[in-house]
């Protein structure tokens, strides 16, 4: 028996994910360009992208927890692995490696070999100092804050600046104990 030919709808929907990724990439590029036009200062654009990412991260964590089936992480190392292997895959379609741990286990790097945000991007000389993907640092920071981890997230390497990879350094500043709003009445 010959395999069934794909239905025309199947062929169309097979490309939907790629089209959505390209649309997202182009839309993000338009946002960055508009911020550069409106704010004029590259440092202000970096701050705005980080803040936008933070706002996204504090909302994205709910979807991540609901859809990823990741159980509660025991420590910061497990959390970093979940972000790198599950979070980036879920929302960007790529995975990151976790490297460069400090002795305390409170600082590491998330290294991306591939970054879909930078497809079709070349930074002009006028954009020296721009962290084009700064939205990602904000997303990571915002999401971690929602699971009681106060962090500092900074770019160490950026392929748009000639580096060989994209590297985000994530430092755990403080683990905030969870507070429950209600006392148990016994």
C-alpha cells in the first residue's frame, strides 16, 4: 500500500512555524529600529529593551511552568539548565549550554550558538554599544524574579559584535524565600 499523499493543508501548515519565527524576527528588528529613532541614545535603547524583556519574562514564566512539565528546581544550577534546555527551546526554538560556573554555584553563562533574533541583522557603525538582543536578558531576569530569584543578567559575548557566540552571564544575587499570603488556620 502506497503512503498517503500529504493533504494540501498539511503542506501549508508545515511552514507556519518558520513563517511565525521570521515574522517575529522582523517585527523585533522593527521595534529595535524604532527605539533607536525615538530614543537616539544607544544606552537608553539597551535599557528599554531590557525593561521590555523583563515585562515579558514576568508573564512568560506562567506559560513555561504550565506547558513545560518541569518540576520544581532544587537549586540555581537546575534552574539554569531548565532555562537553557527547555525555556530557550520552547520560546526561541534553540537550546543554550550552561558553562562558566563560579565556585559558589551562583553565577554561570548561558551560551547560544544560534540566535533567531539576529536573522537578517547587521549593525551599522552608528550602533556601537547596542546590545541588540538585550530583550533576552530582561526576559531571563523577569522570569527568574517570579520564581523568587533576584538576578543580574548581562551580555558577555555577542556575534553581532564579532564574537564567536552569544553569551549571557546570569548571577544569582538573592534567593527570596516564598511568602504565602495566608496563614493556615488550624
